[in-house]
């Protein structure tokens, strides 16, 4: 959209709101005062500063009489409408907001600290909301209309955007903006209560010993945040390829290749899927492959990569438990055009996946690692939660594939207290012998909390750093 069109776009004032008319009036006056050719040549930050300065002169010259705060608010609203996303701009600048949800022009919700609240803000009209949506999707060469009523996009600053409009949305145009996740180290996650010190040392050892790890959880549980923290433990000399729908991982190593999928353009062409990128990454000599989320047929390619020499790979998947994560991987792998029997998929998963890390978001908004489980496809280690270690390995009584999962850590939550917070404690269990031996052979420390009874004394007595 041209600069003139962005500034001069008419604002509908649903219900005749006075502030909406004032913004529209001063936007028109601003257009009359500025040199568009000069403005177009300026960087974005200088362009905003120039518009604010010109508009300030207009208000001083023509009125109305406003207090300092009212004047600043009017200037910001006019410039936001001209160059930015209108009333959403202050929300995007608020670092405490992790998600913005617009349900039609009259309802705007945000998520802070894991809790969703409604704000006393609204768009002037449906048309104004649609102008904001069109401004977003036009930056990624997409369009939204009745023929294309659903769009995924990403703002230049990294936020993920989903749009769905009528007739599919009966509540009006719906806009969801997910903020770029804040990065945390595992040490910082201890301070947030997401893990404890014993889990920090265990997870660190698992990553550096090149275990294949699946991070699972529901939407908003912090999967990407944990994946980023785990990725930060990969040695700097390794070649890492990250594959994502929307690039969110922020790895600091020196040898990182970042790949991002691409949707089809307005003509329905040019799509590049996660699966395309996973397949291509195998030709790029990776030491590690990190997939932001597996959600389709790329699951099969990822499993094959994990089981054919690309140890230490990391990925996330939507699931409500460790067992659900494995079943979901099997289901997703079956969506590939390569028809593989479920029994073969079961064997592929047991040979590829080593560890599952389950995340949960509780009612008070806290996010925690609630289980770390080892997929024991070979041993006979007893599970502390009663999964039968004597059952026929890998098959049930009907010959169907089953998974032998051994829980090594679990968060035991207590009922919500009077302060509205959920407390609890992390419970640790002896590591399965094969897991402990692999850590030991990789020269990784084994925390005492996990090592007393699971393996020979010389392993159990090694202390964590």
C-alpha cells in the first residue's frame, strides 16, 4: 500500500465516535502538509518522528486546546493510524503482553502472565478493523477476502498473525497476534518455577549427550521457550539447522542455518512446507536438526533423520501427555504420501525418540515441565508409575505396538491456594540403566537425585556440576 493511501485511508466512525472523527480530521490535515516524495525516502523511525513534529505544529496552530497528555495521545493515534496498526500499536509495544486477540471490532483481549483479560478498547468499525488486517497481510504479499478468508502471516518484528473473516467467522473479522516469545535460559526457568536444579542438570546432559528429544504440550505451554533454552546448550562448533513455520528460535551459536516455511502467494503458488525443508536439511550436512513444530507428514522425515545418524535432534509436538505425544507422532507420520504400516511406524518411533519432555500450563498461568520420560525400547527398567516392565517388549497381547515409557521426573501439583497460585514439588526417580550409561559414556554429570538405585555405584556417585 502506498504512503498516500496509508495516510489518507478513510476512517469509518461506527456509532459516530468523536475521537474517531478527530483522528480522521487530523489525518487529512497531515496529508495536506507533508511532502510525500520526501517522506517516502526516510527510514521508518525518521518518518514517524517527522509526522509527529508536523502534526504537533498543526495542532498548535489550529487547535483544539488540549492538555499535554491529551495532545500526546492524539498525535500518537493519528500517526499510528497513518503508519502503524492503530490502537494495536501500544499493545505491540507492551512487553508484558504475549498474545493479542481481536474478536470483531468491539472486543480486544490480551494475555499477560498466562491470564487472558479484556481491554476497554475497540475499533471504530468493522471497516477500520479490516483496514488494519489488510495492512498486515499486504506486507507478506497475501490478501484476505471472501475467496481467501483465512491467512497466516508474520509482522516485520516477528509476531505471528492469524486472520479469519466472515463468512467463516460469525463474530466478525478475527485477528490473533502471538508475540515473539521471550528467550530464557534453563537457569532462568528455575527462577520461574518451570524446572528445578536437578532437571536443569539432567536436561543439559541429555542435550550434550545428543539424545533425540521431543518437547510436547498444549498450545501456550511454553514449548518454543523450552526448545530455545535447550537449543542454547548445543556446543558452538556444531552445525545446527532450525526449521520453523514462523522463525522464533534465537540461537546464539556461530554455525546456525535458519529455515522458514513459506505459504502460497496470492496466485496459490510458491508454497514451501516444513516437510520440504526437513528433506532439504538432510542434504546440508547438519549436526543437529531443530524443528519448531511437527504437525504433518514431515514427522516421518524427522523420525527417519533421528534414527539414521542425526542424533541430538529436537522438535516440538502438540500433545497432552508423553503417551499422547508418541501416538500423535505416529498419526502425523501416517499422513505422509508414503504409506507405512502402523507397526513399522511404531518401530520407527521407538528407534528414533529417546526422551519426551511434557509441559503444562496451570490455571494460575504458570508453565512447568510436568514430566520427563525415557522411551525405553530395549530394556526392562521398571516405571515408577506402574507401567508393566515384564510385558512383551513393544507389543500388547494382540500384537499391536505399545510404547515402554519410564518416567524419570514428574511435577506433583497441589490444589490452588488462597493466593490463587498453584504450588507443588518435582519428584525424581532413578534413571533407566541405558539412559544413565549413555550419559556416563558421554562424560555428562548425573545428578544424585536420579542416580542412587538405577545403575552401578560408580555411576550413581558422580555428582552434578
